[in-house]
C-alpha cells in the first residue's frame, strides 16, 4: 500500500538530482596529483568531475588518518561551508578536474530549494554509511580483513563512478595510503597485501586492480 511516508522514503533512497549545479559553476580547475582540492576552505564548494583523491586528518606530529576516498561526482567542502572551517584535507592522487561553486549561490538558487532538506539528508546518510564501515575496518577488522575490505570498497566506488573497464578498476593507492586508511605499519601492509595477492583475491598492476571473485573478497573482508 502506498502512502506519503513510503513515497518519501523511496525518494530519499535515490541519489538526488544535482544537475542544477551546472549553472552555478564559478570556476573549473585542473588539479595535478599531490595538490589540494580546496585551496580556500570555507569559501568554496567543489564537485569532482574527473580523477580520484583522498580526504584525511593530520595529527600535530604529522601522522595521517585517511577518512575517505574522493571520486567523480563527489562534493567536497560541505562541512567547511556549513561550519566555516574544516578539519580535513583533500588531496588529489591522480590528475583531477573540479568545478567550484560559491556556497551562497547554491543556497540562494531557486533550483536548490530542497538542498537543505532532501539533498543534504541523502549526502549525510551516504557519508554516514561509508564512515560506519570505515570505522569498523579501523577498529575491528584485522589486517587481512581490512585490506580486503578496502579493495572491495575501491571496487564499489569505481563502479558507482563508472570507472570499471573490463575486469579492472583504477587503483592509484600506494601501500602507504592503504596503511594510513587502516592504521597499519607499512611493513605489515606490504606483507598482508602480498599474502592476499598470493591467495588469488586480487591483482594490482599498473595502477589498476583486478578481482577474481567478488564473493571471495567479501568473505575475506567479513562483509
């Protein structure tokens, strides 16, 4: 039986249409690998058009905790726009293309009337779901489970962004990045990735990953 409540839940389960943003672009920029995506945090909202990056936090001594991956279609800078300052850094791992928006233009756009409601709710729910598995992997999964989960997560994000070609997906992540995702040492990460590769769970070469069996990888990741 259909009712207003069920219709609302169904609507919220789908990705909202952000096509109106195309009319609000103030700047398009190419970002080389290793560069920051948000040069002026708090005053820019950025949508990724091409390329892959990471979001991370830093401790005073330079230790890094990677908090998430950035793929085409992602919006960067929402927390900074809302709070006025950010606690995360956004860095390009590959060459990237991004579009900039003025947060004020977005808020005042007539086409964005639902942005404070449905769109923000969808974005927050999606990020919360990703962070939940991220937290489980850092806190509870062992090294093998964590790395298997990360490879599976990369495959999922690549699929959502339309980046899977044939039987492989982009994998521009160094072992140091994988270690900083899971809080592992570089040596332990290297040994564990070799072990999982030798088990035939995945193959990484030339910046791409191939997965022989998604079901086997999911089991290895305790998913």
